[in-house]
């Protein structure tokens, strides 16, 4: 649609300069590929000064990149290098591939843009990337505030090789199985970014992902965010840390997840990352023994849980209509806790408020313990002059009516 070709080749000799360019209040509609591109690729020492003070604001882009095979569909492409750029208050409607691209512009604002009507495969709201995959020229010191997906994109939006930037109040969402779909937003090989109050959602693998591939993903801090995934399959997570060079990232916020997967996962040797969030949920516990044998349990076993940071409290109510066994042995286990108990932690303790279906002479008190490194709880019995022991299958007569009401609080293993 509109193109500014300044210094076109990495090893070129052009000396042209863009300094002070306003592109505002325009409508770009039915453009075959890119609505507006600013092209400054020369890798000279003055590359960031050769294109600067560019203001691309309050523009509308509609039906972009739909008229050519594999067209990009950018509203604006900041190609090459530049600085002091403002891409604010724009509206992107029905883009192909990517709404806004920045391959190496620094010290600018990409804020308060709206994205909607993602119709095809592989469409995303925004991508910040670097043409040089070795991150020789990363983007840094950007302000990314108030952007929102009015409709979910069909691909992940992401920041790639983005450093020392500030994100706040953005809403990134992704749905469907478009090419490259995996998360609402991804920080790829990006470090030391600060994020406050963003919302990330996806019905695919992850709501937000921190990933290192050819670079590192370290020291990002996300605070007071909300992360949602609606996936109903296993091997998914609301937050995912991936890669050996993904470390020392911190995410705090409110987490909600679908019926499958986990709240937080770390893959491919990622380590040293922290999460602290508030969340609630419900579920049903399983009732079994360490050796279940022919145990048959029928009835209700609901639980509710709440999590604050890495501390989780579970309240449960077990009521049996059928409880029979003749070959079961070992300790009673209530399985299916919402989060794994922290390894090596013996402080996951709780209380029983009501119990029935247990016959154990001289034992008058019962307590709950979350087993370290596991997702189940066990029941302890104690009494005056007696050693505390785990409740066993032999303590629970077959054919009885089992009632177990209680709660437990434990530290979560992330």
C-alpha cells in the first residue's frame, strides 16, 4: 500500500535518512500484501538514526494480505532498523499472517492497538522478531501497553529477541489449530522484560510460554496477570517454561485451567523459574489402597481447592454407597490432588472432621497427610499411648459405609 524504502541492503551504501514521519488517520483496505512498510536494512553504525521519529497512529487496516498467495498481511512492517517509533491506537481487521511486525526497531511504543476477525490459519495479532536469528540486533526498550485481541487469533502472538521492554494491560488470546498455534503469547529468546496486568488465554497447549531456542529466555517478570487455558487434553499447561536456557523467570497472577493438563510445566531441562499465583477449583478424589486388589468404591468424593502462591488447601467429602474389597492391602489413599506435593516436604498436614467405616481399637484421632512428591493424601490414626500409623485396608471392613470429611494444606511442587 505505502512503502518507504530508505536503505535497502544490509551492505548497501545509501545515505538516505528518515527523520520525522507522520502516518496517521488513514484507511488501508483490500491491500494485496503489506499496508505500510518502512525499510531500513543497512547494518551501519548509524542504523538506528537512519530511520527515527516515525509516528504510525490511528490507522485502520482491513482485509490485508488476502489477495496474494502467502502474503504477509501486515498493517505495518518496521523492517530492518530504527528508533523512536510510535505504533499506537491502530485497528487491524482481518489480517493475513501477522498484524504488526517489528524486526529491529528500538526505543518505541507499540500500544493500544486492536486486532479482530482472524479468519485463516496462522494469523496472529503481533510479532516482534529479528531477521538475524543469532540476535545480533535484538529489539529493546519498547513500551507495549493496552493492546488487545478483540477476537482470538489463530496463531500465537510473540516477542522474539526482545529485551528490557515494558508490557502492561495487554490481552492476548488464541484459539483453534492454525499453523503454529500453541499459546496466547510467547516470549521467545527474550530476557529482562517486565509485564504487569496482562491477560493470556488459549485453547491449545499453553496460555503463556517462555521458550529458548537459539538464544536465552531469562529474567522476565510477569506480575498481576491472568492466565487461562481451556484445553481439555493432557500434556498441556497454563504456563510453560521450555529450554535449557530458560531460567530465572517469575510469573505471578491468577490462573485458571481446563480439565486436562497442568497449571505449570517445565520441559527440556528448563529450571530455576518461579510461579506464584492465586487460583481456585474443584474436582473428585479417587479412593483406593496402595494395593487396591478388588476394591470397589462407589459414591461421591468431591473436593474444592484454593491456591495462594505455592500453598494449596484442599477440602474434601467422601461418602460411599458401595465399599467392598477382599484382596486389597496397604494404606488408604485419596488420589487426584490438583497439584503435586513438594518433594521432601513433610508439612502437608490436615484434619479429619468426620469419619465412618473404620474399626481400629484404641485409636481415637485421625489426621491427613499429603505425601511428598505425590498427588495423593493418606489418613493417620493416633490414640493415647499409641504410635501414629497409617490407616490400612484391614482397618476398613468390606461392606461398610465410608465417610471421610477433612482438609489438608500443602506446598506445591512446580
